[in-house]
């Protein structure tokens, strides 16, 4: 089996967020993700309802809320949500933080855009269709999915998330979405060598 197709294993998310400071996590980025920022400008999205799926430390939700978006942010880990909620309160931000599994969501839409920085690429491959249909169902007509995931060009890191080509992304999401753009980028965080990533913009078909 080629490396990009092999089964990957992930931490117990709840244990991780319960035991570790979020600032030490490889994906921790206190700034607004640069690709998200660019996409919001390019798409002229200035307000509305945003959903951050797999929010983890919640930093992207904080920045979006500061920009004036009405933000809902979810994670499967209770401890992640507890910590993010506390940090938001300290910053005086009103964000609807919820414990929610994107593969069995209790949310209902409709959101103007959904941001996913690192949740999709840790899901089991056989669940990607559930993810696709769930996310499509949570978006407004004309709403966007803004997705950052690891690229197959990331070959230095051992283990970690699933890697994607443009073709694999289209196969996974194309049943419900049209790709607006897919570009090579990096995944900003705490690692010295930033992992190679793809940032893609999708509109509901
Ligand atoms: C790589 S981290 C990225 C965290 C955050 N988006 C960021 O950029 O800082 C992936 C996140 O997805 C969450 N996650 C994993 N599986 C999930 C699921 N089925 N539903 C919701 N969140 C999930 C994990 O708890 C973790 O916080």
C-alpha cells in the first residue's frame, strides 16, 4: 500500500486537549489563517454566519468573531471546547462553542461559510461522504466551504493527517461541491518546518 493510502492513526482528541496546553499543539496558530484571510477578501465575504469545524484551540473562531462574523465553532473534544469557551470569555467574544462530531452532527444550518482547518484530513477515508453531505447540508445556497488539509507534497513528516491531491479532494467532495480553487500552501502552526498543505474553496452545487 502506498504511503498516502495507508491507514493513519490519531490521538485520543479528548485526552490530548485535557492534558496538553493548546499553545504547544502543532496546529496552534493565534493569527487568522492567511489563506482564510485571502479567501474572505477574494470572495468579498464581509459578514454573516460562519462555522469553524474542529475548532480545537478556537483561535480561528476568535479572529473571525473579532472581524464581526457571527461564529459557531465545534469540536469533538469536550476539553477543547471548554478551554476555547473560557479563552473567548476572557477576550469578551461571543461565540457559540459546541461539542459536536461532524460525522453525527446535531447542528442545523444555515451558514454563509464553513471553515475547516485540519478536521477533514483526520477523518477516516470511508467517512468522507458523510462529511461532504453534512457540510453541504449546513451551508446556505451559494455558501462556501473553505478547507485546509495536508498535501501529498508533505513527505517529510512521519505519520500525521491524511495527504491529498487535487484529484482526491475532487473525488471526495465533488458529489456535492464545485471546486472554485485549490492552491498549494502551508499549514501554519508551531512546527519549524511548516507542513505542505492544500487550501481549497468550494461552492455547493
Ligand atoms: C489538526 S486539529 C485542528 C484544530 C483547529 N482547526 C486549528 O486549526 O487550530 C483537528 C481538530 O479536529 C477535531 N476533530 C477530530 N475529529 C472530529 C470530528 N469527528 N468532529 C469534530 N471535530 C473533530 C480534533 O479534536 C482537533 O481539534
